[in-house]
């Protein structure tokens, strides 16, 4: 099954110049998020719908959830809600997507990454900083945009590809550097930002990873534990 075309307002034109290092933290349209999940689709959907106010119906596909939170939520509030999700692994803000034809490959991936919208990237970065603070990564969260370094991660599935996941991530890294001016690195310790270059069949998605460890492998937060205790008490009373 092929990944659907997400609803994005970005075009595929490469910018003539790099974006400014100080990026606007406001996107012109609601951000689209995608997340991995090992849970049943219905359980993951219920988890997201009960925790995050959405502006449109979510989708579940191929071990992933695709959703769009309401744009009225500020970054800190949204980050707190996202970190309460217990059925999702890694959560990403969708930065770009593209359809890959039979002859397309790294060049098309680089072009899509180079066309990342400044507002989308800036807004995604604001949510990433809020999540990093909740994870206790204060130094990363307070790093100036001009000093940020990202690590590209490649993931490829399906058939009909004439390129490797390494080639895909290198192309995405080059394109995102062209779009934002930020530098990529293969060193996880030196790169506080993780960017996922995902290819499945004829679709390419580029996402900024928000959380450093999978949400479904974390111990319950104090907020979640309190809510669960209150629910259990109410059920037995």
C-alpha cells in the first residue's frame, strides 16, 4: 500500500537563497505530524484523539499514524500533550513530501528537501525545543538556530528503488542544508536534531523527529500516572 499525499501548502520550487538563520515560528497552515506505532491502529488512533485536539481526521497506515493538531495550541502545550501519548514511538513533523517516479531518486529527494518552507521548519523547531525541555535536554533546547546541527536518518521500504537508504538520507541532508543553512552530521552526540528521510514505494517523506526516545518505551509520566490512578479510583467507587 502506498503512502498518501499529505496536504501541504509548500511548492516544489527551490529557493534562490538560503533561509535566514532566525526562522519564523509560525506556519501558514496547520502542521502535519506522522508517528511510528506498534499498537493496533484503533488503539493508536484513540490515544491521539483523546490527547491531542485535531483540526482534521487522522489516518492510520503501515504502522504509522498521520495527524494534524489544531494550530491554536502553543508549542509548550502541544509538546506536553504529545509526550503523554503512550502508543506511539517516534513523532515527526512533516517538513516535505514528494512522489518518486521510476526514474526519480536522490535528485528528487534533494529537491523536495531543498523546498522546505521556512515557516513550517521554524514552527517544527519550536515544538522540538518544547519537547526537548520536557525530556530534560535544556542545553539542546536553548541552542541558537545558527549553531544547530542535524543528523539525517534514512529509512526505505517497498520495491522499485534504484538507490539505497544511505543515498536517500545524504540527498535529504544536502537539500535541507540548502533550504535552512543548517549543517548535517553523522555523529548523534554532535547533532541534537534528528531528521528522518523515509521512502516507501513511490513516496518520500521528510520529518523532523521531536522525541529522543520512543514514547511507548517510556515509564508513565506523573501526569499520566495521576490520570490513570484517578480513572481507576472512579471505576471502583
